[in-house]
C-alpha cells in the first residue's frame, strides 16, 4: 500500500467541474428564464417574516395570484427574513478524472476481505460473493421508490416474503421484521418488542434486563437506549454464564436476558436450557444476539433453544459486504409469543435496507438446503484449527473446543510485547488484525474468527506468521513496539486526536 | 485438521451442544442454485416490478446518479472492509469519512458532524435523545407536525421506550412560548412535508430562551440553496443523505447525517473521525472521541450505534465532489424550474386547488378537486408514479433534474383527460 496524502478539497481549482447536467427544461416561463443560473437563490422573496414557522406552509389566500411563474423574481430581503442560503457553499471544484483518481488512491490505502485474510473476531468477515452485488444493482430493484403502489413492486415484496421464510427456517423463529439497519439496531428493536410484550400484559414493573459480562458492548447500550436498566451476570472461570449467579437476579422486575450463544469467547452456553427455563419461569423473555450465529448456521436453531426474540446480522452470517462500517441489516425474528407485537416499532424510514436484504437472499439461494449444513461446521473447524496450532505460543485461557471464534490472552512469553504490538505486526505481514482487547474478561484479549470461506493454506499462512511474531517478541521486542513498519502510516497519535479534535478540513 | 484439533469428526466439534438442540430436520429452504439459476430467479422477480418514472419525493428523491459513484463505491477495498479499527490499513475509509464530515458541516453551516447514521428518521430520533441528554432534568421535545410522517413515527418510537415526552404540534412557536415546562428540544423541518421551505425566523432565540436546543431536519441537496440550519440558529442538523446521489432502492440503504455546534460535540452518537499525525509526523486519520461509544462506555454510551452506513456516506461524498458548488446550484435551479412549471400547469387544469403559501423547491402539494384514484391509475398506466395522495388528503408531486419537459407535459395531459 502506498501513502497518498491528499484530501479532495486540496485538489480544488475554481471553475473546474465534474458534473453533467442539462442546461434547463427549456421553458418559456418568464420568471424562470429571467432568474439566471442562481434562480433558487433569487426565488420569490416575498414571504412574510414571522416568529417561528407558523405562517409558512399554511393556507393561502385563494384570491391571491397563484401562478408562481408569473411572479417576478426579486432579490430576497436582506438579513434573516429570506429563506435562501446566504453563506457561500465551499465544495470542491474538481473534474471527473480528479475524483476518480483521488478515490482510487484512497481505496488503495484500504484493506478488505478481497485484499486478504480478515480474522476479526465477532465480525464474521466471510467472502462476499460478487453475484450478490450484481443482483442488488439491477435497475429493476434500485429504481423502485419506497412508496410506489404494491401492484408495481410485487417482485420486491416477494423478496421479503422469501427471506422471511428462509430466515424462519434457519432460526426456528416464526417471522421477521426487516426494518432494522444494523445489528445494534436489531437489538434495540428486539428490546422494544420485549417491552411491548410485558406492557400488553400490564406487567409494567419489568424494567431490567440481564446482560452477561462477556456481552458485546451494544447489548447494554441498546438496553439503555430502550429505557431498560442493566443487570450484569458474571461468567464462571470456564467462560460460561454462571447459572447460580443468575438465579438471585431473577424476579418480577426482570424483562428478560440478552444472550450471545456461542458467547464472545466462542463458547456454546451449554446451560441454555436451564437458563431459558429459569428466565421464562420468572416471567422474562430470552433475547438472542445473532452476531455469533455463524457457527450455528445449519446446526442449531435459536428458536429451538427457547429464545423468544433474536436479530441476525445479514452483513455477518449472510455474506453481505461491510462497506467500511455499513450498510448492514439486522432483521429481528420472534417466537409465537411475541409475534402479535412485531409490527409495532417503526424503527426506520421505509422498508429497511432492501439492497442488503437482496444480497443476503441471493446468498441463501446459492447455499440452499444442501450446503447450509456445512457453513457453520467449517467455520468452527477453522477456528479450532488455529487455536490448537497456536496454543503453545499464545495464552489460551479457556482450552475447550470453541465454535466460530476463540480468545487468546496475549503471548505466552510476552517479553513486554502487548496484544496491540502483535496486532500491528500482523498488518506488516498482510493480514488484518483480530479483534483486540475484547471481550473485557481478559486484559490482553486477541479474538480470532476465521470464517468458513478460508482455505487451509490461508489458515496455515496465518498460523506461521503468528508463530513468527511470537519468535520476534523474544528476539526483538522493540521492533514490535514500533510496528507496523510496512503500512502507509505508522501508529497514530490518538491522544492528541481526542484532546484537540480536528473533525473537519478548514 | 481434525487430527490437530483432536476430534474424529466435524460433529464432535458440537459435542458441548445438548443433543436435542442439534437440528436434525431438513431445512425448509430451496435447493441450492447455480449462479445462472440465481440470476434467472432474480430476473423473474425483477419482471414483477413495474419501472416507473418517479415524480414523488416524500423523503426519497429520484435525482440522477453519476456513473462515477457506483464505479468508486464498488471498489472492493471500500466495499469489503470492516469499520476502520486498524487505522494503518484503513486510511481510505477514514479519509472519506473525514471528507464527508467536512461536507456535512459545510452544507449545514455547523461545526462538527459524525460518520453517519442509519437514515434520516433514525438520525432525527437520535437528535431528540441528544436534546434530552444535553439539557439537565428536561424530558420534553416539541416535534413539528409538518415533518414527514415516517420521521415523526420513528421519533415517537425511540421516545416511547426512552420515556421522552413528545409533543407533536402544528404551532411550534406557540407551544415553545407557553406550552411545555421541561422543554429539552424542538425539531422542525427545513422543507416541510408539503414541500414548502419554512421560515424559522426568531425560533432559535425563542427555543434558547427556554434553555432548549433547536434541531432542523433537512434535505442536504436543498441546503445548497436554502437557508442553512446554522443561519436559522439551530444547534443540531439531521437528515437523509439519499438525495445526494443514492438510488431509490425501495427505501434503503440510505444514510443519515448529524451535525452540531462544537459545544455538543461530545454528545454526538456514533463514530467520529479525527485528524492526527503518526510517529513520523505524517498526517493521518483515526476514529476518535471513542469514550462516547458503546464498545467503551457500554450502557453509558451516547448511543448504541455500531455499524452505520459508511459506504453510503462515500456515495454522497463522491457525489458532492463531482457536483461542486456550481453543480449543486444548477441542480436546484433545474428542480425549481421543472417543479414550478408542473405546479402551474396542474393548477391551470382546474383539477387542483393551491392551498399552501410559501416557496417550494422541487416538491409541492395540492388539494385535489378530481377523482384522485382515477388520476393515479391513469398516470401509472402511462408509466408515471406521480400525484401520491398523502394522509392529509393532498396530492404530492416532485420534479428533479432527471425529468424532461415532454414528461411534464404528458403528466398534465393525462390529468386533463380524467
């Protein structure tokens, strides 16, 4: 990767253009024709200035002239009274080729799944099939307005129906809502449904939700946004939820529990049956965080484990690209019990991220019932293979069989080399780093998730590099503290970035 | 591989899962398709959609999408990357987000912007939460009834569970002056659901005198020519970036934006990118102010947002780079010209009545004096999605630079004929 220093604003030259627009509608209409290139800035400035917005957008005097084209455009009143922008608009003035080269250069400082192995734990960076992109970009889908009459969008609606059925089959839930645009958005929606369920029963005291200490940060954050109090349940030494610690937390104030299964240590919560019974007996519901659904794909259905509400990350388990941090999609599925409330929360504008749902549907159709049963298993195979191949160099706090991901707690012989050093050194060798310093249970956490789309050769290459870094840690820790050495930039000064924030170009 | 792990079969890897949870049935899914079959399948579905010329806005605008944009956004280095946690190999993503933040600041006139939200309505809902979080012991927010219906609905949803008191009103200024005691914020549209550009003269002072914050919901494309949130004195601006070159795509993915005054910077939800230097002094970009975020603060975070709509922010950033200041002005001039022509020609048919005073840009609403369903069907039959009836009983039209004079005349002709 080469370092490229420019911002688009720095390429700007007055008068240069990158757009292509028709000159005008070619109207004979006087007012429009006279107003020149800045017509809307001139507009009809005659609106009466009033305090607030009450006078605007209200019923006009029918006796008044209504033909707006007849009204001569005047200068807008000076000062605050006008409705047109007064400040100049400082956007870059660049040609099309400037734009293409600039963003091509930027892209070359980026690492994606298509660049190389991306073992980012809990993010399920599997390969994104290209046919899905092509399908999602078909004009018959991209050209649909969200408010078009149903008679003109039957194909799009069939996609929702098909996806609902497919996700229900895979998860054992009854039906899904597709409004949530991301995993955390799904969590929030799911918790809203949890609250609707209790409210419908007049059970208003249930204002707390239990979250394990190993949970993704979004779980407690979503609960807080949903107006719920968080009660943390501890994990045991073996990384699983402590059922004995859970029992005293349960009571008439508990709305439910949020579980990730397998959890963020990649461990299957084997006591889930007992946990489900305990939570249900106390009147609560079980929420399934689908961020870690991948190892269960084709193996275990959350609905069968007793979960009442769940979300899926289509951008994880169902192969849609992450886009540098979205767009994703976080459809929420429910059991019979919660089904009557599924339509209630209006959590986004139209029909959710249709373009993402399309891609995921294409993925499921190519996987089909024949291959779905292999996806989760192969993801689990890869994770265990890496774990077993590196446990003599890296500290493995929980040695049992994992699912799609597992966690090391730093180097066995660290020699002062931290998890951050290891992660940064990996970049030099052409791999993306694993998730680091999460989960919070281990201070030097390195969370590795290979996914099922990687070959044995790729896994072996990664293992070899991880071993090499362990050797380097013994021989030359200083070199590792300074890593990465081969990337477009070195480690940034994050402290100054936060203390004296520069958030825009001036 | 199994040997190294020390198990004899793939199923052994699931030995810790209680046996009755292992799904033994056949998954009720279609049989696996080849690439060709998938293509045929979706082409079949595509044929069940009707492609229409879109003359309706209501939060989703059919602007022209320059061919450069999908070419850039489909570059897999952008498309297949995750959130830029490892900044040394994510300078591409971080830099376009920094550019996006800058452009959002310049469009709105405000000081800082975040890396993006899911869509306009969720950005509005988060802004309402931000008002409450930024003002002490205040829990009510006044919401203009002239915001788009789906924006109001999304605000109501978020507020309901957060326990925020929402007052939806036609008379915002009056309500601010004498209505609500524990006022935290007020949210008004820059251009309202009827297409009218609103005047918010004096409103900011009124809201600030009550110790509350003013939020403006904007169409960022229109901000090139209409008064900015900063010019009206607003503290926070939100809206949907869809109008900046993102295809309609049946409602998503779009992208929300949020900008605010500097004093509110640390209350912003979501990712923020900042500029810094690396050890050798090279200018570079990082995710910053992360102490607001869920992965650090968990339940004390300013929001639960994690994945946002990064690639769609790139979409808008490339768009604004191509358009530049002159392109944006020209685009709005075209919208203005076309919409006013259609507006006047429709009124001249005698089938509508003008009910709203005030200037409009590309979208307008009229009161129908004809059989609306019949009109809509006649327009649909001719391939036009136009004259959508809103819940208030008006019909709404929207004209953009994509449309032609011939199309406008054809619409008028059809309306005349019913």
